[in-house]
């Protein structure tokens, strides 16, 4: 019989970022105290589930979110580069309309094409690597559950692709709160259902750096 496997894409918790910069792939950005509480809330939410695999983006905030979950299930945290935050030319800068990096006309060329996007990794490439990571998770935990800790944009693009929606979108309309779970149910290799939960609450949807 074809097995049913669930892959949860878990967004990391809140990051300590007093300067409000877009931290992207920059090293040295760790969970805040609130972020650690968020990670614990999601860990408690998944207690009793049949989690057989915990995978994380290589970035500190993702691995710190994965740690209590892995400890709860007695599992190691496997690092997968495909779960990483997309690269972005605005890393390390404050970003916004009328302030930050967009006050400089030299940066406007980076936002000329919202469909690709021109400031970072193309949406289709993000979706492809996320699906590849999920497919490997299904193969590693067939008939059970896997948790892959990633970032807001990759998770949201993966969901939009599965739901047949265009990949370009308004960042303010993403349904992917901090420490939220976007869960994909696989029947064999096919995704048959997408679910969403916010164990830590709906706060911080658009935190810088994602």
C-alpha cells in the first residue's frame, strides 16, 4: 500500500535584531528570548506525533528552532542547504519604501522586476529546491512525519506552488507567522493536502530577514 507521510515546514522563531536590518543569510543572528519560547511552543504542539526526522536550514536561527524539537524526539538535527533563506542584495541594510536602502536611487534597479525577483533568487528556483528537500524527507521518513526548519519566503513559495498560485506575491500577505507550521501530506510521492498552524500565535509575520 502507498504510505502517507507528513512533512512539516517550520518557520524559525523570532530573531534578536535590534537594528531592524534584513539579515538574510548573514551569520550571527540568533533567536531572541521570545523566539526560544516560540520554538518551545511548537515543540509542545508536536508532542506525541510520529516525528522521525528533523532537518534544518544551516542558519543559526533555524538550527536553534530545531534543537528543542530534536531533543524531544531524541533525534539529531540534519542540516540541508536547500532549506536556506534566499540570498538578497539588501542583506545587512534597513529595507523599506521611503527609508533605508530604497532611499538610494542606485538600489532601485534591484526592485525593477517583482516577478523574478531581480533582488535575489528566482521564485521558481526556490520552489524547486524546497520540493527536492521535501522529497528527500519523505524518503527518509516514509509513513511517518518529518519537520524541516526553514524561512518565511521559501515556505510560502512552496505552498503557493502546491496550491497552483502564481509565485510572485505581496510580501505583506504571506500566511507564515514565526514558528508556524505549513504541513504537506504526501500519499506516496504526491502531495494531497496542505495544512497550516500557528502554535506560537500570529505575531511577527513580517519580521525583517524572515
